[in-house]
C-alpha cells in the first residue's frame, strides 16, 4: 500500500503506522510537528541512531526504557559515561544492546555540548539550514517520499564532522521528517494540513543554552 489509509475513525493517515495504536498516536501527535527544543532534538537524533538497521516501531516501544537507561537523555550526564556505565547498559535488555550505538550516543552527547557551549545552540544549527521554516512537501504516495536528500547529506556531513555518530544521510532525513523540518505527511493524510498550519517559523535565538543543570554521571 502506497497511498493514504482510511482508519476506523474515518481519518485518512499515512500508511506506515498501519493500525498499531502506539504507532498511530505517534503519527498523529509527534511525527512532522516542528520541534525547536535543543534537548528534544538531541534525544530524537539519538533514538534515530539506535534505529539503524531496525524498524522505528521497535525503538518507539522501547523509548521509555531508553529514557530510563540514559538518564532522561541529558547530554551533560551521557557525555560523562564511563566504560563501567557502558557495560551496565550492555546488560540492559530493555534497550538496543549495541556497543557501537551506545558509545556513539556518548560521543554525540559530547559533540552536542560543544555546540551548546559555542553559543549557536543545537536547534539553531539545524534549523538554520531551512532558515527556521519547515519545508512542506506535497507527496501523494509513499513511493514519492525520498530516503535521503541533498540537504540531509549536507547536514549528515556537518554532524559527522562535529563528532556525532550514526548520523548518515538516511538517518538524518528520517530525523528531519520526525521533528518537522520537512512535512512528509502525504497530502491525503489528515496531519498534512495540520502540520502545515503550525505557526512556528523561526528557530530559537542564537546562543540559547540548555536549561538543564550540568551534573556528573557515573
């Protein structure tokens, strides 16, 4: 199936959530909604990195476990994870136990903090690529939706150069879709127009800092 799907509630949705209640709720409430919060963007990028080679619904079902295991995705704590803490995470059956991905999350947390300390802000860095305004696409079928774009490749190179891990162009484009940098809901989907109407059109001011207090992890 490649076009929109009509659900029992009478609403037409993108076909990928199928009839899974958790997936449908994510599609309706989160996917494609412009996100400008630094920490929320970091968390989503890390989860997308853990998704590599897996389905998003697998990560979505484990999201609460990830938040518990990774200190609520506080970069200040993750950046200080020791080998002992990484070994502890490798024993946690509630998350994806992939050493490279876990160590990548630590490296990415350190890269995130460098960006925040530079004054630009993580949100500002990302949204500057779009001048602060989401790109609204008008795809009619899933076949028209790309797996990556020139922009996702450009952002991927930038993030990789700054020390982020698991940020290939396909992962970055999935991230861009999820956080509303691009609106890739199919035009027949009831969320396409809703996301297009969202009024957030500019990134946070340059130099905005995370509100989380810095603390020492294990």
